[in-house]
C-alpha cells in the first residue's frame, strides 16, 4: 500500500518537542514523526519504498506555486506507486527556520528531498553537507554541491506569451503587475512580459506594485485594487494566490493566472494562465536517483521542454488572430528561433542596454536587475 505523509510546520514542531521531552502521546502532532521513523527503519534495513520529500513554502490550496509543485508530487506517486513514500511539509518559511525541516527529513531516511522556494538555498547547502548520502534538489536556486542540484523553469517565457495577449487586449494601455520579491527571476518575468506587450502595442505602460512576499492574499488584494485605481484594465501577477484574478473578476476587467490554470477563480476576467508543469522533471529525477544516474547539473527547462506554457486561453476575450500570434511566438521560442531577450532592448530610462543582434545568455539572464522601457515602478533595495 502506498504511504503518504503530510506534515505542517506546527505538527513538525510539536513532534520535535515530544521527542525532546521523551514522551509519547497518541495525537495527530506525533503521527508524522511515527510515520517518518517507520520510513527510517525501512531505509536502514535496505528495503521498502524510497523516501521522497517535498518542502513547500505554502500549501497546495494557494492555487498557484505550491499547487503546481503538488501536481508534480502526485505525478511521482502515480508513476512509482509502492516504490516511493512521499512526504510533504507545508508552510515552511524561508530562512534559517527551514534548516530544521531539511535536517529532520534527511535524518528520517528520505533519500531525495526537494526544496521548492528560493529562500531555502543556504539551509539546503548546510544540510546537504552533513548528509552526503541524501540527494537534495533546490528550485530556483543557484548554489550546488556534490549531492545538491538546482532546477528551475523559464517562467519568463510564459510571461512573454501573456504579454502578447495583454498588449492586444488592453484598451486603457495600462497593465498592472502585482510582483512578489525583487529578485532576478521576478524582474526577468516583468521585463519579458513588457517586451511582448509593447511589441504589439507601443503605447502600453506596465505599472508594478511590489508586496515583498510570495504569498500574502491581503497585500495581493491591496496591490491589485491600487493598480485598478491607476487605470489598469488588465492585471498580471507573480504571486502565489488567485486573489489578483478574483479582484479582476470583481472589477470586471481582465487578468492572467500564474503558475497554474486560474480560470475558475475569474471565468469572465481570465485571459489565460502561464502554467508550470513540474511533473516531468520530478518523475525523471526520482528515476535517476533510483538508478544511481543522478547528477547535480543545473536544469532550466522551458517551452522547449514543455514545462511552461500559456494555457486555458479565453476564446471569448482573446480574438483568434491574437491566439494565432501566441502560437506563432510559442513555436518560435520552442524551435530556438526567438528569444525575448534579444536586442535592441532599452532600459527604463530609454538608454540601450542590450544592443541589436545580441541575445543574453543564461548567466546574464540570471543576473537581470533592471527594468525595460515601458515599466513604471522602482526596484526596492534589499
């Protein structure tokens, strides 16, 4: 029978406290620890399913980032069945606190641990050094070790396709962008979206409001409503919940979903969603660890690998000609005939930052810390 273990930060802390006090109590807080102990015993005996763990910044109910990762975790269970025992730990904050979670999972016999948020990076590096027989995979990071790899999706490609639609659909020529944390990943997405929107409509302005959090529905709502008040009739987001879509539905304007299909949260407002498919990568990585062929080579998949796409395009709101334009741009990116970061590209101040004929390489894309022409907003100091 396939085993599933779900741990929240609260239950993990409770389980640790019970263990430290030398007590055993029959309650839900101690249940995850018991399940992990059984997994550890099986691993020590060299039998039983391989332990695979996912550490989440939020919970799958966010309908966005964590939801997309959870679909990948379920794909692993569907593919490998009784050969794996999958553990999830939800609502794990970034920073030093996450180190306790990674250490606990490694000590309990998990052989492969995925950390699904950028801010887990240093905690994973430290933990990996102390557990050389455990394989660690960090989403969106850039630090590696012999047993620590990194993986990411070219979300900027999905954002770019959304920009093609947004530039065509807006009537006020103002698009609002609810942004999370000012790191290159997010800045790159804003730029790629803006480049596409202004390619089809040079009058477009993309106004950015930062909430400095990946998941904060209250701030997401405030930011979205503020942008609507500034004239935006289309909203884009790089945050984890579906609140931006819900605001668009309430205000009778349009919006894009992010990380997963968010059409159900705003059937009328929804234009399309830039959705990530982690399942192929997760299944492949589990298989490599099982076979002993895993390598710590950084992976950055995109449209070519079918890991990001613009899905659930609203036929009623997006004209056929625009849908065809999206398909053409998608195919050009897939075939290596187009890259959003090919010059000439002007910066926010109107000065050229990427000359004609030059395409930024991946290292340069990972270091983007500037806005392109057409973006209104500033980059917060970190």
